[in-house]
């Protein structure tokens, strides 16, 4: 009997499905790989493009121009910018007129005074707030001012004083004040700690002449309490809106009895000129803290060497940015020629003397 032949049967359908699945996976893997490569290439290209863009936009110095430690000329501010950085109190000329205390005390009189002023001739109005006797034209809150009797019942209140300063400013002028500093018979008579001492005897006030002849006491610049009193008044006045304070009477007494004039326990600590400088410095510091400044007032003869006893020498030795000198009539040219620094000089003159200032090419003044 013949052997039966075994026939091997193949399942072609299953084999084809496995082959097709394998090819599909290969194709899918290939597509994913190409996509990944494309994505990586895109990222690299974008990064290179951004880097190139930053390089092109970054500023660079020309190769032929070395780096300089000094700013270029174009970076320097214009002259107008430089001028605007200077405080107005230093750059503006002062052309002032003095308003008497009687005018200042009455609002209507003050308004009439201001309305009549020539704005081309004047830009500042100085109000007399402390006279040569030490009396104040306003009701000061400084304790010594009240205790020494320097305030009269008719004096302006602080609110009225501030209103006056505002009225001057609204009229187009700079508010200023005129005070007598060391020339003060009120505060110096009220306290031995502020006055000169007769032959340096404690508790005995020195007078510039005999009492029966109208002798007066003075504030002593060697005394800390006297300087503090003036500084307190200065701060008060500047705080009320008065930007400049003309300080007259910043001197020693003109007396026939200098030998008996005792300067007190601090006499040997500083020179005569140095004591006046100390008083001025304290007043200036007090004014500056309130936004103001102090302009000392001297006798014009002091620059001619005719009043050395009043200043311990020439007033030119006392340092200040500005100074006012009282010009004696008929001697204007003589005095002005003796002033070493005329840039900051503000002569105090009568209106009839303005022509003499014009001839001397001085444009600042205070008309009394």
C-alpha cells in the first residue's frame, strides 16, 4: 500500500497580516523619527536666528573710536539747564525797596504801597520787622521776645504776618524783611546772659552812654543766648514766608566808653570779627532751614577803615554770599571802590542815589 503523503498547509492570511503590521510599524517609526529630526532642526535654526538677531541689534563702538573716560560733548547740559540748577536766591538780582512798619501794619496801606511800585525798578519788598530799639512789628512766639516787652499790643499776629508775605508775593515781588540784629535795647536789658557787662561784673548791664543821656544796652555776640535769640527770630520770620532777611546793626556799639564794655566769660575764646561771624552763621543756618537767607548790613564807612571799632576791622572780613552796605551820600564812588567783592553787594541807598549806582554799573540795591 502506498504511503500517504503528508501535506503541509500554510495559513497565508495570518502571514500577510503579520507582514503588513510589521511594515506599518516600520513606516510609523520612520515618520516619527523624521518628525523628531525636523523638530530638532527647527529648534536649532530658531536659536541660531535669535542669536544672530541679538548680535545685530546690540550697540557697538566703532573700532576706530577708543573708549573715553570723559562724557562726549553732546551729553553736556545746555546753558539753560545749568542755570535752572542754580537756586533762585543766588541767580536773581535783588532790587528792593523798604516798606515802613506803619504801612505793613495796615492791609489797605500795604496794598496801596504795593500797587504803586514800579515792577521794572523793584523785584523785592523788604518789611521793617524789628527796629533799633528791639521792638518787633509782629507777635513773636519766641519766649524772650514776650518776656522782654519787645511786642506791642498793636503788633501783627503771625497769621497777619504770613498774609502780608503772601500779598507781596501775589503782587509780583519777593518778600523780604529788615531787622536790627545786635542793636537791641529790649532783649539785652531783660537778660544778663545776652548783654555786655559793665567792667565784666556779673549782673551789671553795660550801656553805650550814661542812662540819663539815653544810654542803651546791646545784644552781645559773645553770649550764646544772644545769638540764639537772633537765630530764633530769623527762623520765625523766614518761616512766615520772607525769603531774604536784611540784618542791620550786626556790629559793636559806637560808644565813648569802650573800656567799660565787658564781653563776658567767652571773650578770650574768639576774636571780635569771629564773634560777629558766629552770630551771622547761626542766623544764616536758621534762615536756610526755613528756606530763606540772611544779608548782613554794614556802614559804608567800614570799608574805608573809618569804623574798625564797629566790626573788629573791616566788614569785608566777615564772610557771606551777599552783603548790604549803607552808602553815605556824596561818597558813593569812594566807598564802592573800596569794596573788594562787588558781585554780591547790595547798597542801601536813597532813591536819589540810584544814578550813582548806575554809573558804577551796580544793578542791585535796597532803597530805604
